C-alpha cells in the first residue's frame, strides 16, 4: 500500500491518499479536511492504473478532480496520480517537493 499525505498550502487542508494495487486496478481511500477533496472519495474508489499514461485531461482522476476541486492549483490531483503510479508498480514511491519563497 502506498500512502500519500498532502498539506495543500495556504488553505491549511490536509489530505491522505491510500492506494493499493490489485492487478490493473488501484483501490483508493481518500480522506481530507477539505470538503471539495472529500467528494473525490466516493468517486475514485477504484481506478485503472494505466490511467497515469493517458493525456492528463483524459484520465478518470483528472475528470473527477475537475468536478470536485475548486482550485486548479490544488496539489491533490498530482498526489493522487503519483499514488496510483506507485501502487500500480509503475514507479517507486518517492517524495515530491514544491517549495515557495518570495524575493
């Protein structure tokens, strides 16, 4: 099982994604402080692991995030894709970092 924890930024919301691969399918459990991200939990219970190779806007994950997430910059979309990728065995789980500063 792959577990991804997201601290989304200035909104202060945390999201946890648990992904477990079973053949071509990946089962997801998504919990979040964010009501918009909570809506993904019921819609993305099982996804095709091959989704990570499709153009972004054609993935089941993107389509669900488009319906539920309110901000295009929300990192939850990327986190779900990375969780699925690792759970499906297409990549090793590795931390991803985005850092921001002002000058």
